[in-house]
C-alpha cells in the first residue's frame, strides 16, 4: 500500500517514545519520509497538547492529533482544538474531595483545556511524573473548582494502589470512564489511573476524525501499546503494536513490530505499510 493511501496515528509513551521519552532519529526520519510520500501522520496520546509538544523536537505532523486519551482533537499546525469534551463536575467533585481526604499521599493531576493543575505542593510530587507532565501549576483541588475539567490522572505509592483502584471502581455508573495506566521510564514501572468523561476514549475521537474529508478513502493505521489504546486499536483499519505492548493490546494487533526502544514506528512505516 502507498503512503498516500494511509493515515498513521501513533501513541507516544511506550510506542513512539523510548523509555527516556525521546523520539529516535530513525523514527523522525521515517515519519518525515512518510509525510513527503503523501502519508498523513499525527499522534494519539493521553497527554495534553501543551505538554506533549515539549517532547516534539523535529517531529512533523500534518493532520489533527488525538490528545488527552480522546477527550480532545488538537491541530498542532494551527495550535487549536477541533473538539474537546468536559466532565460532569457535580458528580466528580465530591469523589475527588473525599479521596484527597482519605489518601493524603494521593497525587492528583487535573487537566483543563489549557493547563495541567497539580493538586498538591511541588515538593511532594513524584519526580518522574512531575518531569513528564510539565508545564503545570501547583495548588489545591479547590483552586480548580468552576474550571471546565477534561481529564484527571491519579497516582499513589504502590502500597496504596489497590485501595485507590477499588475506590475509583466503586464510583456510581455514569460518573466517568476509568482506565489504568502504566509507563516504563528510567527503569521504573509507574502505575496510575486516568478518569475521563463518560464514553470518551481514543477510539471515539478516531471515529470523529475519520468522518473528516481529509481522511476519506484512506486506510487508518493505529499504533499503541497500553490499556488506554485497546479501543483505539479495535477502531482502526489496521492495528499495530510494539513488542513491549501489554498482552491485551497485542491480542488486537494485526502486526507486531520491534519495541519502542528499537524505533517501532520507523519499522512500521518501512515494512508494514508497503506490505498492506
């Protein structure tokens, strides 16, 4: 298949990024060549656009990207949202206020359209999570009341992870969508939870983008590695996972490529797409 007949959406952490959150030179070259050959490329990430762009040195994108796990679609060429979903704060505020009270070591990130708000002092933040989620502001959850809320990320030390997971799973149906997350950075596996507007995920955003004239007649290829990518991989015409992907993602993929440490996306572009 020709590049000009396809669209490629790639996850960032664990797929396009290596474990140091760097995009390899090989990946950058392959993506640039793919775009020059007529392909459409953008990322599909859980990150906020303002945060994701800090890692994008040399990365070309030429179509709208999926951000915040599908809560938004952002055009990095025009610096603006195509759409963005918000959460029902009347249901969420009581739950998060209670969790902050019951779990003093809870690290809560609140995502609005334009900023990540850390609901704790900077000195108490997990150093790796903090580095990965700048730019951000620090304060309390009360400081965010009244702001349109897009997504939340919650982390506790491993010894309290089961307690947090159980508390989130017990929330009333229709309050939010819950997805466990994991990143492998600098030799550490960091587990967390993400809460999203009910019914929102990368797959829903992908289907909205698929309807745009820009994508008509093209085969949509999705590359991802983690639990937040499962519906995204199902929704694509062709699903691809790196070798480091969780088993649930690999089970949905048509192709498995080398790991994110070995330029997975470059391999996908040079070997998988021509073979379709």
